[in-house]
């Protein structure tokens, strides 16, 4: 099977393609960063809820044990 020759593009088209590619990567990186920050927020809220629930149970058990 013969290999096709490489396509050579003019400089202005190459620059526009590079700009578009960079823009696409920037957009995807921003989306990924937003997703990660949302997951970190959810994880923080989960830990806070677990800590609050555990504290509530311990205080309630302690009050019931002293009566």
C-alpha cells in the first residue's frame, strides 16, 4: 500500500487551525476545571454532613445516657 504524500497548508491556514485547536483545548480545560470544582464541592458537603450527623448522634446519645 502506497503512502500518500503529506499535505502542506499555507501559513495563514495553519495559523487559523492552530488558533482553533488552542481555543478548543481551552474550552475543554475550562469545562473540566468546572467539573472538578463541582465534585470537590460535593465531596466537601458530604464530609460536612457526615461530621454534623455524627456529632448530632454523639450529643443525643450522651444526653440520653445522663438522664
